[in-house]
C-alpha cells in the first residue's frame, strides 16, 4: 500500500495546482448590531399556552428578523408551566433548502440574557431559534416591564459571511526578452516624457500596440510625445507590466493602486486594470472606504470592486455610512442609492464554483462577478464589462454549446 507520509523537505515536489469542493467557510467578520422589539401591555396579553405573538420585522445584516414570543410558554415537554415565557428569533423570509444563515445572537431584557450560535435553515423558518424557558412570566412583568407595562427585548446579532474568492486575470510571468528590450534604448522608435518633470521613456510602438492600444494610437505618428498630466511613477509601472509582465505591488497603497488603475484604463492596458481592480477588492477594501470606492468603481467600469463595495454595505451598513465624505457623495446619487437598496434587499449574487456538469442558462443571473469572470476566462472570452454584460456574454456562450 503506498505510503501517505509527506516527503522529506529536500524531496518535496512543486505544487502545480489546487482545487476545492464544497462551500467556502463562513466567518464572523462583521460587527454585531442590535434590534429592539417592544411589547406594549405585556402583562395583559391574552395568548394561551402554545399561542405565539409575532413582532414586526427588522432588517439586520441584509435579512429581516422578528421575534416569536409565547407569553405563556410554547407547548413542549421542556415547558411544563404556563408561568414560563418562551422567546424565539425568527427569520422573516424563506430560505432555499440548500442554504443556511449562520448567526450568533443574544436575546436580553433588563434582567435576563441568553446567547447562542445557530444556523437558520428552511426548517427554522417558522419556529425560529431561541429558548422555550427564556424566563418566568411573573419575573418579566415584575422586573423587566417599564412603568407603562412595556417589555423591551433587545437582540444583538452577528451573521457569518463566506469570504468568497476574488478573481484575478491570467497575466504573463517575467519576460527576459521584454525586460532586455525595456532596459535598452536600442531600436526604440518613440520617446515619451511623462509627468511634470518629463521622465524619459524610450519605447517601441509595436509593444505598445499589443499592451496599450490607446497609448499606441496617441504616439503612432510621433517620435517624441510629452505627457505632463500623467503620474510618472504609475506610467513606469504600466510600462514594466507591458514589457516584462511584472505586476506592481500595491497591496498596501490605495492611492498608488488607484493611480495605476486610472492610467491603465486611460491607455487601454486592460489586463493590468483588471489585476489592480482585484487587488483593491481583496486587499484594500474596508467599510471606511467602501462608499468612496463604490463611486470610483461605478465611474470607471470596475464591476468586481463595485459588487464588493455593495456587499460591504449590505454586511455592515453602519460602518459604511460613518465614512462622512464618501457616504455623502453616495447619498447625492439617486442611481447608486437605488442600486444599493436593490442589492441589499434582493440583488445579492452568489459565488458558484465551476463544475464538470456545466451551467444552466437560468442560473447565470444569480452568479457574482468572480463566478462569471472565471467562466469567461476559462472559455477565452472577454471578461471586461458590467454584470449585465457578463451575464449576457456567458448565456450566449452556453446557448452555442
């Protein structure tokens, strides 16, 4: 029988690939929020044992929640008396059979607090998750109701989210010939002076034609071109990428990343633009800059980043809205506000890994940008464009098969 023990370190082989099955693990990475439910005249409620009182719904972490309160207890073997009050947290929407919402929540009154971690599935849709013996009814009336007889119940809730993978474009590795060509002025046929100080770049129109079409069109009839309005450092990174395939390290520098993306977009260096968009999405996006990046992504056709910004809002709206300048600009855009509302309430897309069984045309609308780009990339199709464009492009491909 072959041994399963790992090879000694000196004999280890190179990892040539990695694949995964199943759903991505979920993590509690979003701050908890509090929902407050008030029951007026709790002591006068007439529900009998086993009868439930449902509150109105409150939306938290993108889902509507309500309480199922049994003022005289739910009818279960563990609830032996009508003097017990049962309280359950209920999801006010139906969940598909293969989905679940993982939560950590605390239900608390003035004197009683119970906490748990629960997975809400379609089985818990009607009953909910909670405690059949939450507290004695008389204690809630005596110690927890205010002077007007109102019982206030607070629910602190966190929802776990899956950290879906971020799509990255396939880029060429280091190119020795390109590197030598970039570092040598020999045979160059155009000189570009970039930035205010006119940093000199001796380049080759044939290379620019392949890597930056708009720039090539700009210089095709010239031998010397001045570009004083461009960021010279960003321009240098783009030229290195075009000639050598070396990707700039911007994982800790949002300003530099945006500068390179803007210039790559201007000169139609699409592979680099897509790469920088993925880096910003995975490494630099956070609730405090999500509003500003949402507007940026919408203005410069970065659907992967735009989708991630809206996901950040849906997961933690309070933190996103606390970014004063960025959020104020979002508020002033009716178009963006409408898209955010639709996304948070009914438009969130899913990451769906590529399977050997293929896709149904009907399921394509539910795919997120990463899912669509992975598929289009594998079929050597264009991966640039809005979610709507990518959906239609992949549907057309499926219909041709």
